């Protein structure tokens, strides 16, 4: 096993990418903290981890934009296991449509979850992270090339990649690595609920749609000793979506 006894916090872990990441780390022997807002799904993920042998795991309902809730969840993990070895900032939301039609509340909520959330989790986890620890931020090709309907989401992911580079510099002396994974189309509810995808305006080649399990393998790589020389980097794993978005050839 690659992560025996390691303490891993995964946000947005009740479905999609986060769920698969939690399961993947558990299979490698990690102790996993499942953060999310859906209690039914959270308990289901906890049970799934336990059934595959991960007795050391727990779910906590946590709004990542709430500083007090984040601090409490991280403190519980540190008190229970003494440290945090890996933080995976996966929780995100996406609002689509014209910017002029977007409410201020929706803009603020997008930034709160997608950008403030990683800040809060890193802020409270870092004091408990020993040398050799790792932070993995889940970004998107929309940080680089996007469409006309995803301004808030794109801005948040662009900010997350800048956050990744800056935090990696801050953490260098502490021997804590910080990287991001820039994804394209992934088989998750967020993808299929996108109005452009539902309407057919944005066409997808099934061969370019990654599975959550494939993404989890890449997160494991960035968090593990196999990627020891890598920090401050953004790994693109987009199935070809970046050049497609860049050319606006939907």
C-alpha cells in the first residue's frame, strides 16, 4: 500500500471525483476525512470506505466557505490522528449563463466555495501538516480557455491556480508540496448538468470524458512520494478539451 496510516482530508467527497479520491486513498491504507454537505451520501461514502477495510475514516458535514466549520473538521482530524498528511481541495460549484444575468449572491457563492474554501482548508490544515505532506487543488481547463457562459467559474479556477503557485512558494521551506490538477470533461453530475452540454451546444467526444477513477489515480500520484520533485505545478489532464475550448470549436 502507498499511503498506510496517512491522514487525508478530501472536500466535496460525497459524490463524483471526491468520492473516488476518498475510496482510492482508503485502498492505499489512508485514514480519510470525508467533507461534504449531503449527509446521506456522506454516510454512504463512509460505509463504502469501511467495507473495503478503511476502519479509520469519518464523514463531517462541512461547508468549506464557513471558517468555523472548516476549522472544526480539521481540528477533529488532527486531534484524532495527530496530523494531516494530504489535503485535497475538490469541492466546487458552477453557475452558467451571462454575467449580466448573474446575481451577486451566485458570484459570491462561487468564489466562496471554489476559492475561499481552499484558502480556509489550507490555512487550518497547514499547522498540522508535517514535512513531506502534500496539497492537491482540483482545477479546470476553464482557468485557461473557457466559453461565454462560465465567467465566475473560470475566474475562480484561474485564481485557484495562482493560489497554488503562491502557496507552493510559501510552503517550500516547510517541505510541503502544493500542486493542482487541471481537468477537462469528467463524468460527474457537474458535467452533465451543464446547460450547454444538456442542450448539445457543447459537443463531447465520449473518448475525451475521463472517469472519476482515472482522476483519483492522478490525485494519488500528486499526493504520493512518486511525485516528490513536483511542486508549484499544474498538471493538465484534459483529454484534449483545452485546445478545443481554446479554438471555440464546441
